[in-house]
C-alpha cells in the first residue's frame, strides 16, 4: 500500500463531501484543487451559453488557473483525482491541475459526481495532460451518497 492523496475540485460542495469520506476510507491525505478565481453561481449556469463554465468547456484548450501548486505530488504513489462532471467530462481545471505536476510512475484513480452522466470519455480527455507514464485505474462515479463501506470496498478492489 503506497502513500495516497485525494485531490479534488468541487464547485458546489458535492464532490468535496465525498472526497473527505474517500480520504478516510483510503487513509489518504486530502488536497483541494482551488481555482484562482472561484466560480460564482452565474459562472456555473450551464443554461447560459455565455457563462464562464460554458465558455471554458466549449474550448478544450482552456486552462483555468489554479490558486496554488502545493499538492506535493512527488510525495505520493497513488493520486485519486475527483471532480464534478461538466458537459460529460472533467472540468478543464483538472487538465490545469494534471499539467502542473509530474505524474511519472504514479497511479491515478479518477472519481466524479454528476447529475446523472457517467464518466464517459473523461479519461481520454485527461490523458494528454499527464506527463510521464502514469498508470490509470478504472474511475468511479460516486453518486447517491454511497456509504463509507462502499468506498472501502472500492479502494480494496483497486489493489493499490
Ligand atoms: C457547468 C456544469 C455542467 C454540468 N454538466 C453535467 C453533465 O454533463 N452531466 C451531469 O450529469 N451533470 C452535470 N452537471 C452537474 C454536476 O456534475 C453535479 O451537480 C455535481 O455533483 C456537482 O459537484 P460539485 O458540487 O462538487 O461541484 C453539471 C454542472 C455544472 C455546473
């Protein structure tokens, strides 16, 4: 069992709650990926094609700035990366996060929350942002407030 980190971005708190439970279940440290400019409610309005999130998600090369680069990825073997699903994939701030560190030799385990969408092509959209040879584990959608037991079983099944 290597040293583990749960790194997550959460715009409205749902992923944040689950990240905390996961960190406990996996005996992992916790790190919040914070945007340099926090998302307002108006920014998150997916019904407005001109909202910040709509504009960013329409441009796969958008890289919203992160507030700090203090995750100390080098100190971990396994990095869980959590986020809400935006427009069927990970918010592009996750690309910013992945591009900010060297993930060579790390195990990356994505997890997400959503209204109902699955992880879809999330991994494909993130792969290009990881430098070096990281090992990706099957990601998990953690909707419906799963119990701590569900987290523990999932973590065990990953054979980290
Ligand atoms: C801009 C935006 C786009 C979204 N796109 C999707 C989507 O494609 N499919 C889906 O099921 N939910 C979508 N959602 C809902 C979020 O994935 C869901 O509410 C998530 O749990 C929020 O997590 P958070 O509170 O950690 O930010 C979207 C939400 C926002 C703000």
